[in-house]
C-alpha cells in the first residue's frame, strides 16, 4: 500500500510542479523534468525558491 501511495503522489507532483513553475515565472519544462526525477520534492523546492523575477529581499 505504501509503495503505491508514493507512486501516486510522485505522478501527481509532475503537473503540479509544471503549474507552480509557470506561476513563479520559471521554466515549466525544466521543472516537469525535475519532478520526474525527484518526485514530490520538486514542488517543495519551488515553494522555497519563490518567484524568479521578484526574489524576496534579504532582510
């Protein structure tokens, strides 16, 4: 059961990473490829990185 849950979450993270990359002005093709390789970690990394054109100020 656990393996199949991981597979489903990994497959679901692929279009999610693409959509998140478009919203953050990043290459959606590149992030879809990253999501294929690392699975659910790609959307988490996109959350940390934020917007490409408007980076957070270092304060």
